[in-house]
C-alpha cells in the first residue's frame, strides 16, 4: 500500500517547467527540512530503540550482514551510481547522508561508488572519434566491397548467422552485459553504435564473388594510411594520464573479469575460425592480439586451439577414401534381406529406444562442443548423421529379426574387405605428422572425452545394446578395451 501510494504521488505529478538536471535541489530540500521536527523525530526513534522489542528487531534485521550486503550491492548498481551523481550535481549531500546511514546501522564507511560520468567519458570518446576520417574510411570500404574478393568474403561472413550468433552469445555474457551498462550509463550510446555498424554491414552488397583466401592487405593498408595513428595514440595517452573517467574505463576493461571475457571469447570455436580466416587473408591477428594484451597488462594471449577448415577435413577424406563404402553397403543390403541377426540390428536402430539414446547423447554439453569442433573443422557432421540415418531408415529387412542370431558372418565379410593394415598405417601417419589430427586425438582423449564415453556406456539403454551385441557374438569387451587403450584411458568401466 505504501509503495502504491508513493507511486501514485509520483505518477500524478505533472511538471510545470522544463527539467534541468544541473539545477540545485537545495531550495526544495531546505524548505522541507525546515518543517520537519528533527529533534522530536530522533528522540522518538531513540526511545523505540530502547524500549520497543519489535523496533529493536527491525533495527537488528536491517543492520544485519544481509541487510548491509543488499544496500552495498544496490549502491554499486550502474543506475544507482548514476542517481548518486545526479543528486550530488544538484547539491544534495549524498556522501553525508550515506555516511550517516552507515554510522547509524554500525556498517562502517559506505562503499566508494565507481564514478560513471555522463559527460567526461562521452567527451573523451567523441574526441577520439573526431580524429578518425570516417567518411573516407567508408568510401574506401564501399570501393573494396564492390571490387575486392577478400572484403566481399568478410562482408558475406559478417552478414551470416554464424557471426550474428557469436555476437548474440558474447553480448549475453554477464561481464559483457555489465560493461554495456557501464558505457550506457557513461552516456555512450552503445545500442545506437551497434545498430549503425550493423546497418553498414547489412547494407553492403558485394560486387564480386567472395574469396576467403584472397588478401585483405590492400584494403587494410589503404585504411591505415589515412588514420592519424600518432595523433590517436597521443590522445589516448593523454586521456590515460589526465582523464579520471578514461582511466576508470581502462581499469574496468583491464580487470580480471575483462581479461577472462576476452580469453573466453577468443577460445570459442567460431572466434577461432575467424582468427584463422583473417590470418589466411594476411591479417596479423597474432600481432594485434599481442599488442592488445600488452596494452591492458594481460601478458600473452591464449593460444587458440587450431581448427583448420582444410587439413582435418583432408585427413578425414583420406581415411574415408580407404574404405570400400560401396562394397560395404552392398554386403549390408544382402544381409538385411536374408540375415536375421542384421535384421534385428536394423529393427533396433529404427526404434524409438535407439533414437532416444542418440538424442540424449548428442544433447550432452561435451558432445555439443565436440560436434561444434568438427563442424568448425569443415567436417559436415549433420550431413553424415543424416546420411547414416537415411541408410538405416531405408533398410527393409527381408526376414524376421532374431536378436540371438550371430552377427559374425556379416562382420567377418565386412572386415575381410577393409584394408586394415593400410588404415592403421594412415592413422598412425596422421598422428605423427598432422597437427590437426593430433589435436583431434587430444580432444577426444581428454578427461572430458573419457568422461562422456564412460557416462554413455553406463546408460541403461547402452548397457542393453552391449548385452545384445555380445549375445550376437560381437566381441564388445575386446572392442572397448582396444578403444580405451588407443586413447590412453585405462580399462573400460564394467
């Protein structure tokens, strides 16, 4: 009721003059304070603190650690900091009021609010932007969008769902949200800037086919040539020396939270992909990151896990090329038509139980991350899964399934046409000589990889599958032992 009454007073007030945030509130406050019987009020509060158990309990509740923590937290919120600054600018003794409140509740000194200026940092920002020949830069961009395959590739990527998804993911992170609030409260129109940049990107229409392997150097060299770098660096250095707001911005970005966010983003598969694309286009990504990390005192940038869009895919295709796929499928067709054991396997793989297990496994965080890893390496995981599912769903057993019949005839026939020695030699060669294949092995062999496989093998439906295959004379235990030995995982779970 009290909140509703206060809100009613506020909502019902109609200002008769234009608002001015810089005008003093002192005349209003002095007039109100003059009619409040402060001595009587303080005496009554003191009496209640001495003689009223309920009032004493109220005081104790507010003065508690939880009470103090709540007030501390609220005072540090960007909007609350903004309010304190506005009131201070309007000649309200905010610091004095807070000091009195904290003393009354025995909380010590109030927290020092991070200063968020609505004029100084914006002024710094505008000074820096004023040094940039934006119209000339945009003119160069337009020219290269129309004629430069490398720039066309960048624009095409920046218009893609992959890029927009990465941006949305980063902007949703708590540290990023807090930083955007910080800038907004400093008067910097972040949403407007993001919208303007997006408008430039979305409005660009490449005049040539994109080429991710073409060099961006001509475009970048042309842009860099018209930027007054010495003046820009001198201005930034001056702001770092003389502008408290710019110093606060630097400290905020250079914080542990700031570094952690940048580290995390740089390790995202899509961000790694971007770094690789730009490096292939002759952008000194490593040099730029090293300079940024040095400027903020962060040490060396994290080493991004290399995700090649050619090498690992090439390795994968070489391995697949050794497999007589057509002959294997022909053997499968023959056994689906006449082999009760294979009919039983196909019937199971078409069941809800199997599809449910697949969906459950693919939804696990480690599996999602691994699929992203493969997709970003150029391996079309979804297409492969869809192709395998198509083979399974399209198979029509010609005999009744028998889960107790042996799968050995089918397996022996398939194994007989697979060049195992050549296959193992190729895998060993890749493990020795292909950095991308080595990275794939390390990723699977990791603790997370082992934990996922261990977990899947223990699922009731997976245990059921192992039992069925064992009953069909498949050496499940031997296969698992070989897999675990290959990845250095020790013995499989029982």
